[in-house]
């Protein structure tokens, strides 16, 4: 069973920029206890806060998992991967590196396309969600107007991606191939956004 601290971290991973009251509601404890746990997590460098404008009046404090906190989630071999990519870039053209990641994702997606044959749009979206969660993302999706939006929080590639943004093509390609339509990336943590978001027009999705 997860401790209250772990529940708070998981909630912040799923819902960046949460307030104390939102966290209290999510983990089912009072706001005073949440504040105590947040102070402890901040002291350890696992959680960060920032002011956020919210209507008229003073800004409110919102909380998110820090980069140190993200490392508490599925283990990732950042240093080894970064060194490997550094070495590859010293010997191979940029186009080859980019194609390497795209080909890898397309090969993975080929198997998944067979598994999702005959799935409804919502079933495919749930399949993508579960697939990306296994890669270390916290994922959600919704239909908003004429588009489906796929939200990725807690990017497991963040540290590697800062030096090698090519890794972003892996999840981008997987989403596009499984959904059978090119997805548009409309926000990215590497550009300073709070999470990565992909958009797919509803009417263009094929069965």
C-alpha cells in the first residue's frame, strides 16, 4: 500500500500545478496534513512550488514534482543512454540518428497495430495510454471539441531529451502509428511546457 507521501507524489505526477486543497481532496486527508507532507517533500527536493495567477486577486501556490522527484519513478539509465547517443552522434550523420529512433518506434508499432485492429477509437486511446504508462509516462486523454488530446506527464526521457531531443520521436511515432493518423505535438516539456500534449482531429481517425 502506498504511503501518503507516495500518494501525493503520484497525484502531482498525474496533475502538475495542483493546489494544497486539490491534493487534500485527491489523497483524502486535510489540508494541514498535506502542507506538512509538502514541506517535507520540498526539503528533500522532490517537490517544487510556484505562484500561479488565478482570476482576480493574489497568485496562488501550486505544486509539481521536481526533476529529482521524477527519478523516484520507473528507473531510467540516463547517463548510459546519454553517453551512448553522444558516441553515436560523433560517428553518424544527424539524419541517421533521427531515422534510428523513428524506425525503432515504427517496428514496435507494427506489432501493436495488429493487436488494435478492429478497436474503436476509445479502445485505441486506452491502448496508447497503457503502452506509454509502461514506458514510464503518466498518461491521460480526452476529447476536446473536434480533437482528441493525449496528455503525457512525468516524461521519462526528459534528462536525455535535453541533450538529445530526437528521443521524443519514439512516443510521437508510436501514437501516430497506433492511432493510424499523424498526431500533432502541441506542447512539450523540453520547450518549457508543464507536460507534453498530442492532438488528433476526431474526423481523421481511421478504424
